[in-house]
C-alpha cells in the first residue's frame, strides 16, 4: 500500500509540474515577438538595438550582460524575443529576455574601401524610407571640401563620428550571401578598419555651447570650490545628450575635467560609477534656446592642495558634449 501511495504521489506531482511547465511555456510563447534588427547603437555597458516588426512598427530594446539578455547581434538579423514589458512609444521600448537569432548572417565576399567623411551630416532616407541624418562621403584620393559629396545612410560599425570633423576612413565592405535577393535590408555591412586621418573644420560652429564657472576666482587652501556647468542649445533643432559623468548630474561620477597646475595635469580622484545601459529617461533633450545646468564641489573629484594658479576646462567626451571655455582660479 505504501508503494502504491508513493507511486500515486509521484504521478500527481509530475502531472502538476507538467501542467505548470506547459502553462509557463504557453505564456512565454504568447509574449514572444519577431523583429528585424535595423540599427545597433553601442552604449556604456551594452547596446541599444533598434527593431522593426513585420508591420513596419519601430521598437528598441537594451541588451547587456548585467541585464542578462546580451547576445551578439548584427544589423539585418531576424530575431525573436520574449517581451516582459513594453514601455512608451515612438519608438516603444521592450524589456526583453530570451533573445534568439533566427537567421545567421553570412558573407560571401569582402572588400576594403577608403573615403572621406564630411564634417556635417545631411538629410536622407533610411532603408524603409524613414527620414534620418546621414553621412556625406567622398571617394577622391585628396579631400575636396568644396567638391561633390555622396549621401551614405548606412551605419559604419565601430565608427564614432563627431560633427565638425573631417575624417578619412578605411572600411570593410562585407557583402551578404544571396544579397541580390534581399528586400528588407542593405545587401552589405560596413565595418571600420581604421581612421586614417581627421581634422577640424574651421568653418564649423557648434550650436551646442558648454560653459563652466566658479562662484569666485580666489580661494584659501582647503576651501570648498563650487563649479557650475551649463549646456545650451543655440541650434535650430533639438539636441539630446547623456549627462552621465558630467557636472549636470550635480555630482562627480567620472573624470570629466582637464585641470592643470604648473603645466601638470591634476588626476581625477573621485568615484567612478558603473551602470547598466541607459534608457530613454536617462537622456536630456534640449529644444532650441534651452539650457541644462548642474553644480559640483570640485574637491569631490580633484585634489587642489597646492597654492597657485589652476586652469580648468570641461573636456569633450564620447557623449558628444563639446569642450567648455577655460577658466582660471587661484588658491592662496
């Protein structure tokens, strides 16, 4: 009797577990969605992946190791994922898990290309006709700033472009297998090999103005130094930036200032914050004429312990925020 009871218990437990497993699988399958990867944007600790569904609707999802959903993706990949949550719109952000690649991208041939990149972008259309800002390129051996420029709306993987700079780049053009039959993406990928040269465009006026000030010019040794920073958009279009690691956060979370004393650089001594990839709410958007402001105590990030004259500047970062003005303070 004990043996029979034990067998029945095992069967009942197995049946309940099987039902629960089937139910969970069904729930997950209902939340599984399919997309094409249209763009990949590298972030601090991961990537923002831009997606398009079969009805042409746009989405984004953030993948990273801390999020537990990182996977190696390429533009043009067809993927499926489980949507734990969908937030906002234009485009909606998907909190994703269990991402699977449905098609592996294979290349049939590659070729190296060298061209110039203009200091300014131009308006163009993406793969699906969506308006976007595109690079301008020139294939001449020598840069002809007043010559003809071609529009390039394709992403160059690993190329970090800053407006106001001319670049000469060598890229790898990778042709996909059966590219003649592709209808939903470009037939090739571009990957940066090396930036051969770059130079500033002396005629370029950056519409984003970065300014720093201190509450006074002279301080005593050990006295608190309040540094203010503002970023103003003087351009004709909105400007979006990530304030992480800048005084706009009202605290130091990374090295962001160039401070010199007696021709020597003062090293950063503050905290460095490691974060998961940013979401839409972490960015700041400034419309024309708007300003973002922040304040920090200089001693929280840098040790100014010697008497004398110090030069301070906010240094341009990969976030695209331009250099600030130079200011001088004296410690007596």
